[in-house]
């Protein structure tokens, strides 16, 4: 099967870096403790609806290959949220682009995060649509948090599909 794949990052010219743990997968993602804490707090702020935001950082490489480093995040407080789905709006993207231009001009959007309050870790059909249409670069990730069950997972591209 062809399609978007994280392995495509292997051919790109990426900044050298050190991943802060022993490699356990062919593609790795490091979320800084401050960002992790902030996203967990955002995820727990309203358990009645899904919430979302974007992940800010860089892709790097070391002797084991490419990896993502999440150094910050942008909350999308004006996304269209319902109990079991969330959607980025024009207002969301205007806010994201303004913050990227003013606060993160040397960083990249490397993915997005959203919550599944008491639903577990998976990508719904709508989530896959968002991933395929807005976060479709080979290194783009989707970070899903279930703040009730205390679960989390990162999806990356593998053979044209988001893979946990």
C-alpha cells in the first residue's frame, strides 16, 4: 500500500539532535514535560466535550533515524466541540497562524492533540479526516488523550494510514 509514511522523513535534511531515551520504535516522539503537563490540564478542563490544539516543535534525527520533539502547544479554545467530536474552525486556524507567526516563527506545527473523554485511544472517522486533510506530512502526529481513563497515545503515518 502506498501513501504518507513517517519513513519518508529519512530522506529529508533534518537537524541533528539527541533523543532523551533509548529507542524502542522506528519513529519516536518526545513531548517536553511542561507541554505534557499543560495538555493534560487542558484535557481535564472540560470533560463533557472533546477539546483540541496543535503541537509545536521540530523534527530531528540521530543515529537511529528521525524523531519529533514537541516543545510547545497552542490551545484551540474556539474549535467546534461536541461531546464526541471536535473540529478546527476558520477562527481556530486564524488563532493558530497568528500564534505561530508571533511566538513560534522558528518552529513548526508537527501535529495536533485532542481528547476522547472516557472513549479510549483511537482515531475516529472524523479524526482520520482531520489527520488526512490538515496534518498529512510524513512526520505529522496525532496525540490523543483520555483524561478520564488516564490513557494517551501518539499516532504517526504508516503506509498511508495513522498508526498507533
